[in-house]
C-alpha cells in the first residue's frame, strides 16, 4: 500500500524499494524471519536478558534457520513473480466466492475492533485521512468536467452519491460539504454508529448525508439505477466476491453514471511494502488488515468493469510517503491506484432490470437523501 518509484520505501536504491531487494527469489519468508528476529531481540532487551538471539547474530541466525527450513519443504508461499502476474492477468480468472454476498465475514470481524478509531487522525486510519487530499479533488474535478452545471460554493449540488464501505464517514463528509447528497453504507453497524455520531456535530452534513448499515446487495433490492455516482475507496480488496460487487454497482448506478475506485495492485512490491513493511515492521496499519491474495491488478479490474457495461476513463497511480504522511499522484500503478469508470448509456449494454414503480422510486430517493 505504500511506496512506488521514488518513494521513501520505493526508490530503486531503497532497501525495500524494488523487486531486486529480495535476493535469490526467496519470497517474503526471509523478511518475516528477520522481522521476528528483530522483534525477539527487542523483547529480550526489554526483559533484561540476552534472549534467544544475540544482537550480532540475530538476523543472520534467523535467515540460516529459515533457509534450512525452506530446504526441507517442497512448497513455497511466495507471491508469483511480477512477470507471471502480468502475463496471467488477462488469461486467468479470479476465484470468486460461491456465496450470494460480496461481504466477507472475516473482514467484518477484523474491522469491528477498529470501529471507534475512524476519526483519530493520528491513529490506525491516518493514511485514509490524508488520502482525502487527493481522492476528493479527483472525484470533484472529474464530475465537474463531465457536467455543464456549476453551483458556487456547492459544486456537487444535486448529485446523488453512494459511498460503499463508508466506514466512519471519512469520505462521505467531504463529499457532503461539496453539496452532494450522500448515502453511506457499511455492513458493520458499529461503523455506522461512529459515522452518524460524527456527522451530527454539523447540521448541514446531518441533512445531506444518510448512513445505513447495509450491504451493496441490499441496495440493489431497494434502489435500481438511482445514484449518479458510486465511490468505493479502499474497499474492493476486502470483498468476498469482486464480480458480484461490480455487478451490483452497475445495477444501482444510473446510465452514464460514474464509478470511482481506489485500491491496491497485486504485485510483489505491494506485498513487500503493503504487508511486510507497513503492517509487520513499521506498523503503519494494523497487522492483518490486508490479504495479498485479494489485491486486484488494474487490468483485471478493468476487464470486470467492461464485462458489466462500464467504460474505464482513467487509471492513476497513487503514492504514499510515510514520513510526511501525505499522498501524491504518480505514473506507476505498481502499488496503489485510482480508477474512474462510466456506465454505458440507456441504449448500451446493461444488466437486465425491471422498471421501478413510482412509489419504489420515491422510496429510493428518500433513502439517498436530498441536497441542501
């Protein structure tokens, strides 16, 4: 999740910066061994004894122990080489869940422990707070460039936005301040309670934003083609069934509506920086937040979007600097990226849906809220 070309963690000469930093193709195992050795050494020092590993030989001994163990094992858990990932991206299919929901119960349990920390700007979600500095202008400017209407002071007035996986409302609130009518949904009720409580401090937001503990599938049943915009920021790498997720997005989005996604690419570099370094060594995000197997290459995401009636308009790389705590745009999509796609018009291919009655349409409009 962190880094890229020229990044603090990412430059070609950095210790963790490039695929060449992992010598011998031995995968993430040695890094884990070193991390465990360093952790054990710190714990031993804190306890006042020498511990199992000495200061001089700890990492070296850990590597020797790991290499010996690797020789005895026939299998390996390292991610596929970058060349394999690239060549297989469009020829292999993601293993989709057989469930009828895109919600992953394991992810719910994981984030429930952090539900009260959403608005701590220096805490576990600090990187998401700072991501607003680039993702909010990206959404705003893209929408303004597509429309001839401009409302001074409320540039997104009249636009209905569905924030999928809204968490504590970190992205819903700035979009509401820009004048949009925002419906934030999250399957975790604790997240919705946190979001509701925080928006209550601002009377304007209280009118423009409505939060709901709901899955995307539930929204399909309530509101077919009712939203102008869907945002799914740092969400798709946590869903159980990505194809179903994209299909549901298409069903609740109006023809010619916009879908904005930010997520993490599936590369060796994203494993090293986003999981080994960010979670296990530096602790930028809580350990266990991400699973490399669920990361999504932009080529795969684009293929899924196009197969469900979307046209991808933009793909931009994103770079996080952990020293400054700031995000910036970059050309490479090797770690994080943002994607904008537009659903085909009424005359183009779309998922078959039944027409809503006027009563159902009014109910859905109430769910989406009204702009102020």
